[in-house]
C-alpha cells in the first residue's frame, strides 16, 4: 500500500510498455520484414504498445485511488477551493 | 477559390480565439486563469503537442524515406504520456501552492536560485523560437502545396501570424483552449479525409503494403539510411524524456491552469490512444512511395498524395486542418516565450507594465518567426534540435519534483548550460554522431558537470543545505498560501 503516486510497484507496471516501445527495432519481427493480417508487424506492435500503455495507466490509477490517492485528491480539491476564494477576495479588495 | 477557402478557414480559427471571450487584464488570469480549467478543456490543450505541423508534414516525409521508422513519433509521444502521468500532477500542485506562472518560476523557487530561473528562461525562449518558426513555415508550406501559389503561402502566413497575435493577446490560455478544441476536430477530420483519399486512389492498407514491399522490404524494418535502430532508440528516449518531464516551457500553462492533479492524471492516462491517429500520415507516406516521384521532398509528401487522390474542396479541409495544427502550437509557443521574457528574464515589477511588455513580446516573437519563416527549413531536423536542447532540463526537473531538493541551484544551472552547449556544438558544428541523438549525448556532460559541481559545493560548504529554507515544501504548506496568491 502506498499513497506515493510514483511507488516502485506502479512505476514497474508503467515501465512495461515503455520498454516495449524503446526496444521495438530489436524485436525479431521488426528486425526482418514481417506482416500480420496484411499489416506491417511494427505497426501492429506499436498499436498494441499504445493500448498496453493505456491499460497499464488505468491499473496504476485505480491502485493509487484505492490506496489513499482518492483522499489526497479530495484534500487537494478543498485546498484549491480555499485558495480560489482567497484569490477572489483579493481581487475584490483591489476593485 | 481554394486560396479563398483556406484564408477564410484561417480567419475563422482566429475569430474563434477572441469570440465572446472577455479580454484578460492580468498576467496571472491570462496565463493560468483561476487554475480551474476543467477536464475536457485541459484534454485539448494537453493533446496539442500530438497533432502539429510535424504530424502533417514531417511524419509522412519520414515514412516516405524511412518507412515504419516513422512510428518513432507514436513511440515517444506514448512514453511522454507515461512520464507526464507521474510528473505533471506534482508540477501542478507546486504551481498552485506557490503561484508559478512559468517553468522558470518552478526552477527558481525549487532551487531557491534566481540565476537558474533566468538561465531556464533564456534557454527556453531561445529553443522555442525555431519551434515557433517551424509552425509558421509549416503553415505557409501547407498552403503553398495545396494551392500551388507562393503568393497565397505568404498571405496565409501573414494573416495567420496576425490572428495568432490577436487571439493570444486578447484571451490568453482560454482563447487558446477554444481554438485547440476546433483544431483537434478539424485535424482528425482532415486525417480521415487523407485516409479515404489514399484508399480510394491508391488502394487499401494491405494492398499498399504489398506493393511497397515489392519495391523494397526495407520500408517495413527500422533499417533505412538515417532511420536505423540507433536513430529509433536514441530519438525515442530523448524526445520521450523531454516531453515527459515537461521541459517545453509552452506546455506549462495548460498544466498550471488545470483544475486538479487528478484531471491531468486522468487525461494523460487515456491520451496515448490519440497518438494512433498518427498512423494515417505514416500510411499516406507509404502510399506516396507508389505514386510520387522518389525525389519528392519529405515535407511535400502528405499534400502531394492528397492532390493525387482528392478533389479540390477536400484539399481545402486538409489545408485548414494543417493551418489549425500550426496556429494552436504557435499561439502556445508565443505565450511561452513572452512569459519567460517579461516575467522571468526582465523581471518587471510593475504588473501593468509587465503585462504590456508581455503582449509586445508576443507580437515580436511571432513577427520574428514570420520573417525567419521566409527561409525554408527542414521541419523534422528543427524539431529534433528543439527537443534535444530542452531535454537538457530533464535532470533538473527530476531533482525539483522530489519532496526534498538535494542539489544546489548553481550545479543544476551549470549542468543545463553544459548540456545545451553540447547540443549546439554538435548541431551547428556538423559533428557526426553515428545516428545517436545529440540531446542524448549532451545529457552526459550535463550530468557530469551537475554532479561534479554539486560535489564541489558540498566540499566547500559541508553540512549546508543545498537550497534555502523557504524553498522547502513544509515551509510552503504552512506559511505561504497568501503570499502565493498575491504573486
């Protein structure tokens, strides 16, 4: 359980598609001309990595919210509301 | 007829930026509003970097010459989404608590170093100018390719530049947001039109792939000259780091203006999907191999394919989409440059004078870019130069977002200067790097100088904290909210 957004576990989950993207040219099916369903394998692979990125970030987001992030978001919202009210009051005084 | 349609489209984009928006009267309101931009407004501002003139012109050109290596753009933009997910909410929270308006404010405050703030502002403004020029040149090129008229190109560049200055000065971040929404809709429409044209005029995706493969199978590996494995890995790392650590000064206002960190997190967690739209210009570039002269310039490929496959009114849609793709980033970049200059470099204390000077800098920056825009430039090369230079701020961002800053401002400043100087020497000195991105090479001297200077600082001042107490976050939470509001 961690309320730190960039916890080692969450970073590890998010790193999977990142590594898949960085090392794309080294993959055997990109290194040699390969086609899947009439499409270049590199295009299919990159599409899969983009989708995997979205899935990984959704998992990370849910884990963060579940482990205390939702409460931190609520506190941030309260603090921002106070700040905006102070800002409006300061602007009002200015007029 | 085509020229008139395009100019009308450009004017429409400009009018959208000022229409029904109250004129902003303070630098803070102009830059970040009340720091309460809702999710979808923030989405379109954040998405701005994905669909630019580079997507329209540069990317199809890379696919035309380098085949699937052009997918590197989807790669670095996706990686930047992952990094931004973790980094931008923190930058936004610090900005809201401490009243930042720019990236340079963030560095100045976190390291307690005005020198660093000014260095970042100067480096940021310098590297943004070619990026601004790129957008305006790109716009002119799109119109020229669509209409075949050099005169129409010049007119459209002038009209678009004037309109960008007007809507940016008038409405600031909110005007930009309105135009950004239109931009994304028209660009996606334009890309679908391009795809339809290619399918109708050249063939379906499998058919095009088969025909290109018959010419050379190299197009489907990352191995063509100039677009090999080294190019891919180093460019993806450098550009991913640069965009992911938010080292582009013009991308800070949307982050600082967002309603909450949660809004930023939710947006970037989905934003990667957007990058898939870039497969269309890459596909158009591949189709270009079949129907265009092999000597066709890279930047002309997408519109060349469109001209071969589409009727005139649809070319206008593509050209207006391209114009919007230039005008939104141009507006954001002009805002970024003007803020850095008026707020950080000149540090004008009088709020009214600072706001006026800021407006003047918007006009001067866009005017300069317009003048420089008459000289034709290679879009992809310029973009990579900008990314390489600005990425030199990534190590500093990494240190600055930590709860406790553990290195001093001077070592960080020296590191950034060493890195940027290295990028400039490699780029302007024409030094061969064997395909390795100059920005990645420059990170090495950057980090060496940073750590060496930090070691010297620790030797000279043992036991002394690297940053002044007021730069500490705990100090901020309890004591500074009212001060931050006034700033």
